[in-house]
């Protein structure tokens, strides 16, 4: 699948009660982070969902979301409209997309009689892309973090929002290698401390930077400007 380079990308991950919808398994958590022009905006979508059933033992070991914790959370039908509104018109970035898309479509199409997820958004599978880039190698999210130098040491249990944030960084490294983790203009809107450092990564094999030097006329204008500044620190 080709990446369409849409300006608005939603990196998405889900946690579920088990591995297969054929066994009636449901979604228990959705985590999404928004990228606009390859920058995280802080406009995230994150919900825990009451799946109306217990998680299988293996799934519970992965996500740690107990039936008791999820009992008072909204059902998927309660959040479906808000979720669709959030992803509408975007490109979804998902690792092993058939799994998450399968569960989302089970909820939307099979249980709610609504349209499939692909009606609202295109889908890009980072696992399929990674297999093309790194054939015959491990390409799970942990392996890609190690390969691209993405820190995921703070993970103990899986979490959909945390995994989406990690996948966003992996995706950006895989598909270009240069990005800002936070859009400067969104820092205040997202209640991020204004002093948050903007982290920019660049590939080691990037082309050399183009150096544009001043001509004589520009240098004279610059010197005249400095002459006009009282107690100019550059003159000191």
C-alpha cells in the first residue's frame, strides 16, 4: 500500500478482549494521535470502552484492563459518532492494520450497521511497509523502535494511546526521518508547557545543507544596521 502523504494523519492503535472477532471479542481501548504536516498537534483521541464481556486471559496480560475497570466506561455505540468525526477525511496509520480495521469494522458494520472504516479514511499499514523495507527481519513495534532508535523503555503494559505515540515516531522515521515531535503553534492549545523542547531528528545520510553567503551590498546594509543600534552587543 502506498502512503498518500495526506496532510492530516491519524496514528491509531486499539486494545481488544482477544485476538479474533469470530469469538465475539470487542475493543476495550482506542488511542489516536494527530499529525498535520508531519507534526504532532496534541489533538489526541483516547477512550476506554466497556466491551460488555470479559477479556481473554492472554489479552488481559497484554493490556491490563480488567472487567471491573471497564464496567463504568462508555460502550462503543456511545463513542462511535465522536470517533468517526475525529478520523473523517484523514489517513489512518496503523501497525498491522488488518487487525485493528477488522475490529473497528466488526463494531461499526456488524454490530451497529454503519459504514466500514475505509468509508471515512484511507488506511496505511506500517507493518506491511516495514516488511518491504526490512524483509526477513522482525518488524513488530518493539523491533522497529530498536531499529530506528525510538525510546519505548517506559512501556510496561501495552496502552493504545502510548503505542500510537510510539508508532507515530517510528512512522516518521521510516518515511522521512525529519520531524518535530510537537507543533509549536499547538503547544498552548494542548496544555503543553510553553518551554517544551522541540525535538528534531535528521537522517545521518541527509544531503549537505546549502550555504547561501552574503554579497558585498548585503554586508554593507548589515553593517549600517548595526551602526544604527545603540550599544549593539555584536559590536562588543
